């Protein structure tokens, strides 16, 4: 007997949840997720979830703590309502940059979040492009870690860019850059940088030739945008013909979108793991293009629900070079 498939969402990214439900052909679960007058999170599930296979779609994007508390309380409500299996669908995993200690007496907040999710009632986690893959090891429950970046790489391939060179913003993204190169073709370049302080990065040097090429700068998330924009300027100074930038998570701080629209990038590709707030009118049109992860997440949910393999969603077709 198949358990009933039910999907709920908080307030973090309702349009994405609705798109996933349309792809699956199921209604979005009826739930009240709001605030009491004293600021505490209020959750009320309208309808039975007993014996259900329930998925809560909730990226923990800004305001991070509010959306995290919504998710935790929804998980707790589902557990106390006798849902048979509860999956936290977190397209964007907040606190992921705090996955290790960089100084004495610092927390490992990404591990704390993992503990909270399990304690609240999650039996499984479905997520996309974690900042550090090691976060999967923080859980003692199944974690399905989808590669949303492959949507970006495939789209860039379809653009047939002239003489591309894939640029890793640091040594930690070289693996991603090699994946992109397998799909798009071209060469590889790597930027060396230091982190002298919190939310501050300084570029030191670059390995690789970008002169006369179309540079494709990749990263997992954009927070302040300063480092990405500075890297784009360096690539143009080194002779790049034009610069495309792409990132999975548009976790923008306030005012970042306007800076990106005014940046030297030809185009900025993002996904909708985090909702992109509407900006003002930009003369000549926006430089930002958003690709939806809804079909990929819907396929993953359908496969998990029917106990089929999800591993095929982790593969990508390499381009012959």
C-alpha cells in the first residue's frame, strides 16, 4: 500500500512549492504558518496527515531564523500528528557556511541545524548544492543532495558560448568548474583568494588564460556579491571578451541585486531555490535569468515517494572534447 503523498510549505518560497505541486499533480497542503502577536511562530495543519508521506518545502533563506523556526515547528506538528514519513525539502540550507571551526570557541552551526531538524521530526532531507558536501555527514538520516548547478551548466551549453573558459572562484570550486567544463567544453581557470575577515575576501592571483575568451564564473551562492563582481572585473582586466556568472542560490543581502544589475556581467544565471525579489525597472532589461529547480525537485519527490532510485538525478552527460 502506498502512503498518501502530501506537500506543505512555509513562507520562505511558496511559488516554488506551488510549482512542484503542479508538476506532481497534487494539491498544496492547507496549513496556517504565521505569527502570534508576541512574535512567536504559529503553525496549524488543516486536515489529517496520519500515515502520510509528507514533504515540507522550506529553504532557510532570509530572514533565516524565522524560516528555520517555521520549518522546525512544522516538522514537530507533523510528527505529533502521526505522519508516517517526514521529509524536509530544503533547496537552500541556511547556516551552511558555518560547517567548520575557523577559530577557537566558534560554533559549528550547520551541525546544530542538522541536529535540530532530526530532533524536530525529519526522517529524511532533500537539498540542493550544499556549500560544503561534508554537511551530509552531519545527519544520521538519509540525505538526497541534488546537483541544481547542472541546470545552469546545461543552459550555458545550449547558449553555445564562443571560446568558453570556466572560472572557479577559489580552490574549493575546482571540482564544480571541471563538471561545467565537461558539459560546456573549453578551458579552466582558477582564482586564488584569501579571507582576511568575516564577509571579506581578497583576490591574490589567477591561474589560466581568459584573454579573448568568454569567461564563465561559477559559485554556489551569492550573499553580498562583492567578491563575484570584483572577480568579474579582474577577468575583464585580464582580457576576457565577456563574463557570464552563475550561482545556485540567490541568497542576496539587501541592495545586492541592484549592484549585480550594474555589474560588468553580460548575464547572471540563478535558480529559484531562493525567491528572487522583484526589483525596479532596469533600462535595457535585467541581466538576471532564473532557472527553476521545481521539475528536478518534483522528480526527486516522486522517486522517493515510490521507493525508486534518485541517483539518476545526480548524473550528467559529459560533452565529448
